[in-house]
C-alpha cells in the first residue's frame, strides 16, 4: 500500500467519514472472496460462489439495468421496473489495494481476502471535458443523472445531439439505440450522433462485428446524421465544441464523458495508465501476475463492454476460484457478447459473437434482424439482469 493511500485511510478514520460513508473504527474483516462492485458481474460471482464466505462492497445505492436507462429518460419505463436497491451489500467505496498483504481499503473498512474479484465498472471522467455551468445534458451511463431526468427526452424536439467518447466505452450500441428510439418517438426531430472513436486498438480489430455497418445503413434510411472521429472537449449551453474546433449546436443533448478505469488500480500495479486504468487479465480473468486477484466486467482492458460479456467473464472467474479451492466447477469454455439495438420498442437488430480466450480469436459471429423477436429477447435479458442482482443478494 502506498504512503499516500495509507495517509488517506488514516485521515478517513480520523474524520469518521469519507465521501459520505461512515467509518466507525478501523478493523479488518476476513472473507474467502471479497468482491468490489455489486453490479451484474459482481452479482454473478456471488451466485456462482454460493456457500462460500463472500463479501461485496458496492459504492452505489441502486442498481439500474443498463439498457433500461434509455427507456427511463425517454419515458418508456419507470425506474421501479428496472431498478433495485442494494440491500445486502456493504455500502462503501474502495480506494486502495495492497495485493502483497491481500488487503482492500475502503470507506467501509479494511477487508482481507483469499480471493479478490474486482468489478467496480468504469469511471466517468468528467474532469477531462470542460463543462459550462448551466449546460444541461442527459448521460445514460450515469445512474444519478438518469434518475434526475425521468422522461426528460420524451418530447425532444429540434436538434437532438447524441455524443459518445472514443474506445473503450461501455455498451457501444447504446448511443445509437437512443438515436433510433428518439427518432421513433419524434420523427420530426433532427438527430445526429457524434462519435469520438478515432481508431480501434490494434489488438481488438478482429473483435469488431459487422453490426456497425448495419446500424450505419439503418441510420441513413431514417435520416439520422453522423459525425465521426471527433471527441467533445467542451460542453456549453446549447452547443458542443469538438477537438477540431468545430461547434455543434443542440436543443437537447445526450452526452457522456470518456470512460476510464480507476487510479487506485494503477497505483496498486494492477492496471496501466497507457490502457486508461483498465485491468489486463489472463485466460482465467486473473489480473496479470496475480493468482488470487480477478477482474470481470467493464473494468477489464477490452473494447467489448456489454452485460453479456460481463456475465460470461464472471462465469469464467468463478469457475477458476472454485477449481482453485478444490470444488466442482463448470467453466463455459468461451466468452459471449451480443448487442441488440432497438429501432423501436417492437423491433431490433442484433449482433452476437463468441470468442476464446479473452484476447483470442472469434469462434463465430452473426447479425440478426431487424425483427420483433430481437426486441423481445432484449427485454427478456433486461429483466434477467435485474433478477441476477436480486438473487445474489438473497444469498448473503
């Protein structure tokens, strides 16, 4: 543990609280498995390690199903349909890891693990963009923003701009699905997508499916504009400034800043700054160089960041932990991901693929639709995601 992290921990004890989380006294709690992050990946770990002493530290109060955030801001669903409170997880935020001593330092106390599973998701790097006071936007990747903008885009009119950062960012299809759904709700709206993607990291070029080409064709058919290869550097009231100096005006804005990993993971030597603070893993989802630390979900260094990918990564990791402990394990043998982009609530196009190992070759890929069946399958998955969170908490 680095000196500055130790001092931060001592200061937390002295102050009694950090970031709104109470620390009554320093203590070390031991567990077979400590999971940082109670989202889909972390909760899948809990379900698969039933019977072990598992502790989950979660910084959020609620879980909101990823794709449903679009429905909530569009007034197509109420939060209660796809959100649930974290009741059984320990409320706290990790800020340091001492891998050598198997310790995790959090605002809820210190935890010692036999195995550590890191599933904290991505960090929204608002600090990377200049945001003018008074600028209003919806960020479908930010739970608190979503819950403060329920139905805000139901009647979006005029110029609607949807802007996303460069790779890697979570659920790459979400901004495009937003564009289609807004166009369906308000056909007269002038919709444009601004993409910050300039290039695909070389090692992931083979991972990209043909869904992008299909989506581009469907956007053109529906009159949805596209500006590619330019990051947003400034958000002003009613206009965006791009990295080439161009200004894009809007009446309604859907925007998210760059998606990054966590500085404390870099400080612990588990992630690299050159890979934006994400964790590179081995074939068993273990952080490179460590046989007792796993990473699953969006925190993994990879361009594929979907709920399906997080779920399968957690299956691989939990199977290896069980095997390590001499218990029965059934690894999936492959990783899987899919993106279903709804054009309307009743119709979607879907891209799916399987690959192995994590940085290995594609085993198969395909594109399906558009069809009603693809849309129905997406709603089934959205309900399943919430169910996994609830079932995992019932085991603790």
